[in-house]
C-alpha cells in the first residue's frame, strides 16, 4: 500500500494553532520568524525563512535556514506534510545537498499549482556544529560543553529547566515542526562520523506502520531494523506516531555524489508514493537507483575494537560478507610490530570500516550487520 493511502487519516496530526510570528528582521534577504504556521506560507511557492533556535554568548543568535514548499491552496488538507532535515551532526554533510537540490528542482512544479502537499526542509539543522567542524553542539558554559543534539529531542525550554542545547532542540521541535503538527512523515539525513566509510543505509523502527515502506523506498544497501535512540529526531517522530527514518549517506565531510544522487532519487520516489507530484511529472535526470533486491536487512550490529593504541590496517570493505573468525585487519605499534590481529566476531556483512589509521585503545574499527534470528 502506498504511504499516501496508509496513515493519511490514522496519524491524526492536529493543525498548528499559532500564527507565524515574523520578527520584522531580514537576514540576507529573507525574513526571520519565531514560529512557523503553514497556513501563513504562500501557496504554490517555495519560501525561505530563518529562525533563531538559540543565542550564543553575548546574545548572538544561531540562525537556522528553513525552506517550505507549499502546494496548492487546498493541499494542507488534501496532501501530505513531509519533513526533510540534515546535518543535526555538524560534520555530517551529505544530506545538505539532498535537501537543497530537491527544493531547487521543485520550483516549477510547485509554482504550477499542481503540487499536492507541503515539504519543510532544514538543510543545516546544527549550524553551530558546522561552524566548529564537528558533530556536537558547543556551548560556552563551564569552559566549553559539547552536547549531541540528536539525543535531546523534543528538548526542553529554558523556563522548564532546559540547557541551551535542550532549548535549541525545543525550538526546532515546537516552532518549526509545531510539536509534530507540521509534518506527518519525516526523513532525517545523516552520515557516518568522521573517520569511517560505509554505504547508504537506514535506521528503521518497523513497529510503527509506514516505517518499513519508507525505508524500502530508499532502496538502501542496508536497513538496520532498530527501536531507535531515545532523544534522536527519528525516534521522537516515531514516538509521536509519525513514520520516520534516519538515512545515513556514506562518510562524513565528503560529498559522495553517487550516494547523494541515490538519496535524491529516494525523495522523488517518496513524493510520488505520497501522491504529491502531478501524474505527468518527470523527476530530474542523473539520479541513481539500485533496486530493493540489493538491500541487506539486519537486526543487530557486532563491533570490532582495538585493545591497544596503534596504527590499524583494515582488510575488508563495506558490503563485503565475512565469516566468524575471519581476519579483518591488523594493528601495529610505532615500531611496525603486529600487536593485534583483528577477526570477525560473527558471520555477517561489513557495514562500516574505519579509515583513520590512528586508533586509540577501545576505538571501534569495524561494524558488522547481521540477523540474530532466522526470519
């Protein structure tokens, strides 16, 4: 069943009641808002806004860019509401061009009056992390404090005792996504952390209706069937009854064009599945599709770590099948002596591989995806 048919009424998402609050400020030609009400966004238009999700030391705001593609006048009632977010981890960049390019390609069809639905895009959800060139949100408290924003959603306001990071997440959740009222399906784009390579893959909680189809529409190399991480964007959506996945697009800080194009292709398949595109619409060319038949689904990860600090040479690559006990890499000391032979703890498929040769004791160097059950 298409996602446009499934859950359209079952989600029961309420409409936002507050009106968009325009501060009157203009930043680089676009208005600054405090709250997004989709009813106030012009129909048949792609609009651009800024929202200040928090203030740095000295009262300098962290402005987050918001894209909104609103379809025909009646599409808030007849169409779906999709959220596309990227780079909640500041070193994870491949999702940024996916959001940007999808909105760039949607211009003509949205302005034609034939687009049935609404998309909210946040290409850089954590500009603080982008500025600092690392995954976390940096606050200046206590001589500097790092917070993983993807573990604190839906956040907490300052009035309720939240930190600046909690308040930041609270603003995104409540003032952009309107406590889930502004979206009834969501994709959060990620990559691996810096130092590893891996394929296109999805975290997906199959317990919620619609999530499995959403993950399969992505045609990823791997699907990790997973209950999710508390406080992550994906899991928060799912907790609120909104089908969502985390889509991991290869390595960090490296625009992998093949995986970016595959992710774009997924969004066009999704928009078609949600019945948001007109019947005669042709998706942009030069996208890449591999087919779901190549997707490996697993329920568990197994990890290989080094017990000593040294220099690691990995001998396997992502998507390679390995057997239990198979040699996967070697750890050397500063003299070039072999100090550890690394082997696979289970039979499975290579998921991610460390490419940073400098490995401290306890560092993970290999993730294997496997199935703990026979089904």
